[in-house]
């Protein structure tokens, strides 16, 4: 850059400090929010892929029958064309254990491995150490919880001698090759006639992108061993699908925020640079008069925008990386596999796109500056203003309001383009705020909908409870106490207002392969009914209420019938309602316990009479049922899930950033306006306009835009929420109940409209203060 | 004799190290007097006017205008003082381009909270008095310089100020318009209006003023009243 241009750029950047700062800060915020959004998008979009790549995950996890195939043949299979690496042989079996409280665990796939490493499926040992001797067990992190932590024990009653295993480590296998690991020697000892030892081999393939490629590889492996020796093969694509489902709902949400952020930065940068050109016409004219070429003027004005923008981009990348760290940590907690660092290409791509956007936004007004004729440019700076907006002054002047107010209301009409830019900034800010408020409320509603149990004050179990709250479905399987006696204890207590019984049972459903889970209710369960999406709750036997995915998988609708079998009892149940329940892959059905009497209730959920303290009640009932083998506990609302916390944190952060950018857009426009009107304000002051009247004038000049922006932005935010939430729901295979979708209240919407005004007023507050403080004599000299 | 302006030891410095742009200066202006302030460029004429109007603050001395000591007033009180006690006419009119002639004239009255109808009546009277009633709904950009200055004078008088300050009121006008404004100021003075006029134009000073002072380098170089007493 030649010296005269650099001097012009330096003076331009220095003289217009507010605009320079606004460009830098707006770009910084936009870049930071883009980095955060993209980093999270990348992290939650492919947590499985990241972990799978890091661990050299197995594309195929294959079980062989050791009685039918020898080690040499299996070694040879590992060298087949298309196999790039293999791991094994690992002896495997399945067990069902009892935890320290004597409750049965779900069936666990156990593998015998002497170390977590290897060519394939290099396990992440997340805590503790690897199993080194018999009696030690490493558990998959997905099973970790209050019942199973380091030091917990697990007894295997079906194995010879009922050995007890101690949990010495928690490990993560992206490929989910097993649920737990022991030493190979220990594994053989745990196998039984019902659960014999099989041999596991893990394969990485050079072509594993599609189901067909994996099926072909499976066929090649099957052909390499004797017929029937290959017992089964698990594809990593199935595991990936299940893993990605947790992250899926965040994608539409992040895309919405990303689009808002991008639109906002384009508007702000375009409006700032256009404003800089618009208010520098005389300067441009003088530059040309002293010999600057149009090209040099374009370069000078482009540089004036790009220098602060570049600073904003650098700061934005740094800020974005800093802000992303805690959110990525949350994401890692939620998915167990995300990387704690922002993807490197995000740190390159976002700045590049930002620079391009800023460059284009600045180029248009810079070209306009270059095209301006010298005489015209100088004349524009001196001539009286054109008649734009005079009608507004006439119209608003008639209103029975203080003059400072009516004057301020008319100001935006003198610069329609600038007013529209300001309006768009407020609209996008309000859309963001409305969307974020709705999203946060929806997340709260989802938490509440998934925690209906805590609506009951006390849970009374016929088996011992473990930990706070109620046991996880399927985990509490011992039923030490007679449910009838436990029920009698609940009925006998004077504090009981109402109660219902509940049990979990494994069932099979025609149309759904494998087992499904059923929640069975006894008594008036309406108070604890999950959120209904459509239809009605159970009113008696012969009915079933099911989640959305259940309907999809069975191809049924409300009013249809399904055949459900539990321990040999088969019933045909009529679907009376669709409910919001994403647990058990969205296939858990809810029915009356009278249909399946073999599954007695294991818990009674009690609503108390007014004035009865839950803790006191639980203590009283526990005193009766504990000797029977039961337990009673006061319920507490369950904590919000990790995903909800991540989404709420992201929504809050991104909203604050985007609303700040909107405020900066307003600030910039008002600074430009105030600068242009400094003479008018000086005249008004010389005529006796007080500082407070000046502040009122400037604030009123944006209040109308704020109100209009709010009126436009709130319905748009509402619409965005109405669109994104169902998409998020569908990504996890469920419709959403009205309590999750219809979260806005009328007063809240009115407040959000007021948020538009607040964004505008906050943005205008600083320049209003400057305008009020500028001495009248100085302002008049600005002529 | 009632003094509308009383300046005692008034000084205004813009640069702490250098000599003051004005003063120290003692000056009084009596009610009904028409004072012309003359002097070369940079002599402190406009600074003096700004101090009297409360648009600027002295760095030394006291300024009392229409019985109010204004050098220590807050910005808010100064604004109230200006709108109620001072009318100002500028060289380049300083009309608001967005407002009609009527709206420009009414503005100071509206800022004081005068009732809409009262302000409109007063503006109508002044437009009629100054011969600009046919331009009532026009915008300043469409008027000649002389007409614009008449609008500015009407605006200055709308709140019946104790003091009318005029800063080079004919400086941007052709000779015919200048003569027009000159006659207007003479008429206003004859009607009892106290006027302080800053001008380079000695003919204007001679025609309008009952007293003339001359500033040179911020100091009072000549006061016609003192000269006359000699």
C-alpha cells in the first residue's frame, strides 16, 4: 500500500473510532459464535467418528464358534483381501450378575482381554486400571452409575462357584465390542453351559462405507471358515447409528443459530461500512480533489473496514475457542467421545469465510465511494439535506407528545436504508432471543415430561431402592417384599391422598424384533402419566399407550390393536394414545397391569395429603415396609440431563452474543445518525433543548424501530421455534407433546417484543449520552 | 438602570498555557440597549456571545444575564435559561431543514412546554409581523437567505426573550437581504428589545446599535459609551 493511502486509512480508522470498534467487536462476536457453533456442531455431529478413528474401531465384530474353527484358519481370515487390520482372538461369553444389593443386572457381553490396546479397538481406559488377575472386571462406561463404580462388586451366580468380580476400571469402546472385560483366564471360568465361550475377532476393512460393503466382507469371512463357524457379526454402522442419535437433536438447533449469526454479521458489517462511506462523502470528494484515483479510494475504504475486521476475526477465533472449551467438556460428558479441542479446520474456515463476507460487504460501498464524482461528493457534504423524511416530521409533529419525542420519532425516515439496517439488526436480535427463550422453555418441558415420576411425593418399593430417586427401568428386579403387604402399608397411612402401582416387564410385540419394555400400571395412574402427544391415557385393561417410534415401527395408529406377550401371556391391546417417551429406543409401551398379572407392581407412587411432609411420610412407611424387604423414599426432581444442559448453555451463550451484535448494529447506526445530526442537535441545544430532552430525542429515534423490530422478530422467532423443535424431535424419532411445543405465554411474548425495544435503546444509550454531553457551541461549529 | 448583562472579570482560555481568547473583561448591557460587538476575526466576539448565551463557560469571572448568574449553572439549568431568556440569530440561520417554517419557529416554545395552540398563535403573529406568513408550510431549503434569516429571527423571538443575540446576522446575505434584516433589527430595538449584535459590518452596527464595543485580541479596545463620556 502506498504511503498516502496508508495515511488516509490510518486517519480514517483513527478518526472513526466508534465505527472501527463496532466493526471489530461485531466481527469478533460473529466469528466467536460461529466458532462455538461450528466446533460444537463438529463435536456432536461426529462423536462416534472421532472416537472410532482414535480407537481404530472395528468395522466388523465377529463371533466364531471355537469348536468349529481353528486358530490357523482364523489367522488366515485376518489376512483376507480387504482386511487391513484384525484383533483377537478374544474369548467372549454373556453373564447376568447380581449387584451388591442383590439386584440382577441386564445381560452383559463379557470379553477376555489381557490389555486395552491392540491393532483394533484400542479401548479408552477412562478411570481405574485394566483387569490384571481373576476377580477383576473392567466395565464399559455406559454402565457406570451409582450401582457400579470403581470398587463395586458383581456376583455371577450362574458360573461355577458363583465368583464375585470387583470393578477395577471403566473403559470406553467406540465399537461397543463388549459390555465388560476380564482377563482371558477369568472369562473361561465365568462361562457356563447356557453361556459358552465364543471367539471374538475384530476387523478393520479398506472399504467399509456402506452396509453392502460390510455384508460382502462378512460373506468373505464366513467363506474363509467352516460352514456354521461364524456365529454372528456386528457392523460398526449399527453402533454408529445408535451413537449419533444422541447428538442428532442439536444439529437443527445449531444450524438455526449459525444462520442467524451469519445473517447478523453481514447486516452489521454492510451497514457499518456503508455508513462510513455515507458520512464521509465530503472527505472522499477532497481525497479525489487532491489527486486520489477511484481505485485508491476503493482500496482505502476497503482497508478501513478490513483492518478492524481482521483484528475482530483474530480476537473472535481466540474467544470462540475459549468459550467452546467448557461446552465441549459438557458435550464430552454427554457423549463420552467428543474431542476437547475445536477442530483445526473450523479455526481456519470460519476466519476465511468471515474475511470474505466482510470483504464483500465492504466492497459494495467502497466501490460506491470510488465512483462518486468529486464535485458531487464535496457538494453533498455541504448542501442542505434533501426532503427525505420531512413528511414524517410533519406527521409526527402533530402528535400530542413532547417535541423531543415527536422529533425523535421522525428521525429514522430521513435515512430509510440505515433505518432498515437497524431494523434488521433488532429483528434478528429479537428472533434470537425469542427462539432461545422458547428453546430453553422447551428443554425445561422435556425434562419435566421425562420426570413425571417426581410428581409423586413418595415412592414405596417392594424391593430395596438404590440411590436417590427411583431405580432405572429393568435394574430393580429383586422383589423381596410382598407387593400386597407394601400396598397395604401405603393404604394404611393417613397421609396417603392417592397412589398407583407400577412395574416394568420385558415383553415381545408383534412387529418389533427382539424384546421391548412395558410399563404396567395398577390403580389410578393418570397423575403419573407421561406427556401425551395425542389420544388419551389408559382408563382400564385392554388398552396400551405407546411412543411415536413404536407407532412407526409397527406401522400402527391410535385405534389399532397390537399383540403383546409377557411370560407366555398374550394380549391384544388397543392403542389409545401416543406419548412422549424416547427411552428404550422409543419402543416402551404403557399398559394396565391387570393385563399382565404375572408382573406384580414393584413400586407404589404416592401423592400426599396437603400438609404432609414427604420425608416424614417416607420415614413412616419405610419403618413398616423395610422389615418386609421394601423401602420408601421421598422423591426429588431428577437433575436435568447433560444434553439439556448443553443445549441450554449453548442457547444462552449464543443468544447473548448475537443480541450484543444486534445492539452494536444499533449503536453504529445511531452514532452515524448522531454525527450527521450534530449540527441539528447543536441548534436545538442553542434553542434550549436540555440534555435530558436530547437523550429522549435520540432514544425515541430508535424506540419505534425497536418496537417494530420486536413486532416482526417475535413472530419470526416463534415460527423458527415451531419449525426447529419438531425437526429436533423427529431426529430422535418422536413427535413432541404440546407442553414442549407450546411454551410461549402471552405476557412472555409481550416482554420479548419489549426486548426489541430494549436492544434498540441499549444500543442507542451511549450515543444519546454523547449527544447530550456535546457542548452546543462545539456542535454548532461542526457546521 | 437594570442591567440585562453583567460580566465581571470574564475570561475564556482554550489553551491553559497561552493567552486567553477573551478577557479578562468587565461589561454591562442595560435593558433596552442595542450593543454591537465588532472586531477582527479571532478577536473573541463569538466567544463573548457564546458566554452570554450560556453555550460556553468562562474559565474565569462571572456572567450574569437577565438577573441569573449563569456561569455555574448545570447543563440542564442552562438549557432552561436559554429557552426562556435568550433568543439567538446565527450567520448561517441554523434552521432545521427537516421542519417547516412554522415548526422551526414553534420549536423553542414547544421545548418550554408551551401549549400547542399558544405556540401556534405566537408563531402566526411573528410570521405576520416579519412578513413570512406565506412561507408558513415551506421548508427552509426553499427560501431565500433573507427569508431564512427572518424565520430565524421569528424563532428567536417566540418565547419573548429578555435578550436577543445576533451573530453576524447579515454575514451570509446579499446586500438587499442584508438591508432587510438590518431594518428588522432596528424595528425590534425600537420596540424595546435588548439586542447584542456581533458583526464585522460597521454599517450594520451603526444602523442598529445604540452602543458599540470593539474587541482586539480578546480585550476591550473601544466602548462607544465610554468614548462618548470622555
